[in-house]
């Protein structure tokens, strides 16, 4: 059985490590954190409970703003402190209707964490007495704090109590796998309900890698009608390059906003503004600013309409050419147009006239094409969207292979129409692969670099270790050491907060076509960063200085020993991290501190003459009545660390489970409240991040079991190691089992459900006209745009009469 011991006792352990691995934890630091941040949490909850009903526009946005109306928020009778338990009374089915599947998946993710931590708490009720009643030896006789006595480090080597560690691991990880399986069942059911809704993204697919012969809306539509049943394809839209049009549309939008503000100024002051401070320097002594801007809006409307007409004409020309059997630009001539031995001169002239007429038509089409493509506008891209009349046709298109050539005619789920990044639709495959490779290289480089600040921050908690390497720290006062132990988790939270800002830039290089896929990429990168850097690097950084020389000789042996020896010792640090992050996050979230600051700046710097202006977003600054969409990727990736902590420490330092369980419970209550009363469900993707999150949990379980196995090896638990190997094998089998079909079944709507919903829609005569032009580029949708605070007739009246003394509304 000795061969199962992973490593020999590492030389970086204390001198008595040959007898036992003693894990010292700082109970005083944990107690100080619990008391200080616990009091802060109570204060925040008390303040919020006092003000939430007194300021409904700030704390009950979804009942105050008609566009964000939520039935639960409007009809709730939550009083003062009782909101904390009343939010748990709202059933998931009711929540789904009001907050969306993404929000409910997030809430259940937090509740899953609580359930797992609660199982760990039940185990802890047995493990803590088992650990604390261990035999006192020379190795642990100096341990005098309750926290160190309550973890596995207090046991002597080869202690029979290590069986309790293994048994608790079986109970905990078995329960975790069962809970994950149950969550998958719930998610699959509700994901299928989401996919069967009458919404554009459920009836549309995104197609990339289109060959030149089908790069027009008409030919793309015709292609899918030939591939699938022709009566099942509703519409197709090809993406086109329209750089000039995009610029014109952006300018027009700014002009209209400026005009609306000028009218508001006039309404408010009853004076003619002659100058308006904006990107357009308007006004003069002879003409009002409104008059000048009216002319500019009419002019740019005409120019935009002309460009849109040119782009549409080019699409029509391309459709005619691409349907021809000849290469684009050539028309196939009828045989009667070819002059072959004319019998008479008149026949010859007639045939010649036909040929000349055809050539002239070709030249005219080429001139139209050249005109439409000036400045690049109208050039077709290699991607587009196809909408179908049934869910069955959509599902068929998604799961078919449409070309024998790799990367050609690739079909994906369509994103929400409002989330499409049109600049990335139709990026060349070469550029797309290059962007992904560059993003990967930069992410790896950042991960390596990020080790430096994380190591420094974590080393602040290990002043004793630093003193050995830096002798000038020997005279450090005790209060400074205690302060550093409180500051270190806070500093690490700050480092984690910086990561999304950097990683989102890398993710954008990958050419994602929608906000949904961009957020999925960000979630993956953040989760990996947090597991690698925040958990593992911060856990071993305090011992790195002591083993640098040994890493050169036996890196693998030292790293395994380092992880197994250092992770249990960092239990206090991670408990502090969880407490501080949850408390600060709760304070910022409930009291809406950042939105209040942002709204304050916006109210002082932005337009505020009318209620519409006060409620509008200005230069990215949101008023409190217009909350930002919830950042699911960042939030969920940060909670992956909580799961990792409870997975690793549930048998090693059982007290951790109580801390994590309480924090998961508080977070569940807080975000149930926020999803009901604050956040709009406008970015609901149907739980797209949930499968990725489950994948990370399964991987974290395997990593945690390997770590526990390493700790048992350091404790020389040769008798217990085979049981841990068996548990790891069972976990891998579970991961293989759930990876076979569960993810795929949840991704697509089954054919039986497709047929049932299609039949119901047909019997109800459900119209799908809403799909028309839903995935048309926004710049192509509106040829003319006028201010909202004036009718078109009043706008024209203002233009004609503003400078005269004739009566006008303005």
C-alpha cells in the first residue's frame, strides 16, 4: 500500500513534518473578520429594510417604471425586514414569468451552493468532534486555537480518524453529484419551455461561411427552400457592408437628440436658443438653431433613404446574377440572339439590335452595381440569418451538416436581435481564427503575469514566512500583522474586480456575433482565472519563496506536495475572502451605491429638461430609473470560487462549510429581491451559461478530490487512499455519463415537442409576420427619422415658419 502514497514528506514543511503535517490556522483573524463584517452586514440589512419602501423609484424600479413592469414587484406587500424571507415564498414558476430563465438559473445556482454547503455542515457536526478529540502528540501539542484543532491537520500521521475524512467525502460528493443531476432535470424542462416560445431567436438560425453564389437575401432564401421544405422557410437576410450608411445613421440619431433637446429648451424657457453646445456648432444671429438643425435632419434623411435604396438595388442585381448559371456579371443569352448565318439583312439587323440591347442592359446593371458599392456600401458578407415557419424546420436546420467543405454553411442558434454585433457578422474565417488565437495567447500571458500581484497580496497574510526571507520585517508590530491579514482578502477582491475589464477586451478579439456568445467566452475565461489564480496560486504563494530551489530539481513532486500542504492551511484566508466579498457585494447591491453615484453624475452633466431626458441613458451613464442589465458572466464566475472552497475544505476544515452556507443563503435572498424589484429581463438568453457552469462544477469536484487525496498522502493515510481513488473513479464515471446526452438534450428542443408546438400554433392561426426584417441591420430599417417630441407635420411647420412672425407651435 505504500506505493499509493503520492509523495514523500516535502522538505519545505516544518522540521516536525516527518511525524505529522500540522496545519495552523489563524482563529483570531477569522473571528475579527466575522465580527466586523457581520456587524456591517446587519447594519446594511437594517438600513435597506428601513429605506426600501420609502424610496420606491430607487429600490422598486420594476413597479415604478412602466417599461420594466413586474407583477410580483407591483403587488408585493413586503414590509420592513420581512422581505428577507418573503422573497423565498415566490415560486420558481412565477419567477420565470417575471424575471426570465437566466435569473432563475442564477438563483438556483446559489441555492445549489447552499444545499451542498449544508450537506458539508451536517458532515462537520461529526468531523469537528472527531478532529478535536485526536490524540495529543509532540507535533500538535503547540496547537492552542480551536480552529486549528477542528481541521485535519490536528490528526497525527496514519490516524484511524482519517477514515472519517473519507466517509464524509463520499457523503458530500455523492450528494453533490445527485444535486447536480436534479438541477439538470429542472434546467432541461425549463430550457425546452424557453425554446418553444414564440420569439424570433427560436425561429431563426445564423448561417456563416456562405459561398459567393448565395450571398444575397434572395439566393440564401432560395437555397434553404431547396434544402428543406420550401413552405417552411419564411425569410432570409444577408449581412452587407454599409460603413457610410452606419455613419450617416449615427449622425442623424445625434441630430434628432439635439433637436429634441432644443425643443425642450424652448418649451422650458420660451426663448429661441441660437446656439447649442454639441458636436454640431449651430446657430447664428440671423437664424434659430432649430431652423438650422431641421434643415440638416431633412437633408440627412434624404441621403440615408438614397443609400438604402442603392443597397437594396444592389441586392436585387446580385440575386439576378447569382441565379444565372454563368459567372456573376454575365447574363446567359438566348440562342436566338446569336447571329448565325442570317438569311436576310433585316434578320441580321434585328439580331444585332437584340444583342446591343442586351449588352446595354448589362452595362446599366454594372453601373448600378458600381454606384451602390461606392464607399463599400452594399457589398455582401459571407453570413446571414434565415427564419422559419416552424420549430421543426429550425431544429432540423440547426442539427444538419449543410456542406461537405469544412467551415462552409455553418448553422448556429440565432442570438437575440438586439444583441447582434453586426460589425462581426460575416468576418472572414481566417480573421476569425487569427482573433481567437491572439485572444488565447494574450489570456495565457496575462494568467502568467497575474501570478505576481496575486502572490504579493496573498503573502501579506504570511508575515512569519516573509520574515524568514526578508529579515528587516522582524520588528513588525503585531497590530500591523493583524491588519495585513484583514487587508489581503480585500486586495484580492480588488484584483478579481479588475479582471473582467481586461478579459472582455480579449474576448472581443474572438469575433463574437452577439452579446450572448461574448458573455459565455468571458465567463469561461474568468472562471478559469479565478480557479487558477485566486484559488490555487493564492493558496500556494505563501510557500513559493521557500521551495523555489526545489522546483528546479523535482517540479511535479514539489507542486503536488505544495498544493496538498498549503491548501488546508489557507482555510482561514478563503473564509475571510468569502465573508468580505459577500458583505461588500451585498452592501453595494442592496443600497445601489454605484448606480446612485452614476445617476448623480448623469443628472448634473446630462440633459434633464423633461422626464424623458431624465430617464434616458446619456454617454453610457444610467439614471436610477434605468438599471443596467445584470452581468451574469462576472457574477457566476465569482461564485465558482465559493463552490471550489467548499469542495476542497468540506472534509479538511469543516468550519468552512458553515461560513460558505451562510453566505450562499444571504446571496440567494439578496438576488431574489434584486431580480424581482430591480433588474430587467431584457438580456434573457434562456440559461445559456448554466451548462458551462455545471461543467466547471464537475471539474472542480475532480480537482478537489485530487487535493484531498494529496493531503491524505501527506498524512500517510495509506489505508484510506484506495477509497479516495475509488471515489475519484466514480466521479469520473458520473462526469462521462452526464456528458453523453444531458448537455445535448438540454441544448435542442426534441422533435416531439417541436411537432406539438407547431401543431398548436397552426390550429391557433398564429402569425409569424413579426419575423419579417427582425434580423435586418438596424441602419437599413429606417429611411426617415423625426424627433419624438414633434409630429412630422409640426416638424415641417417649424422648418417653414420658425424665422417668420407667422404663428407656429414653436
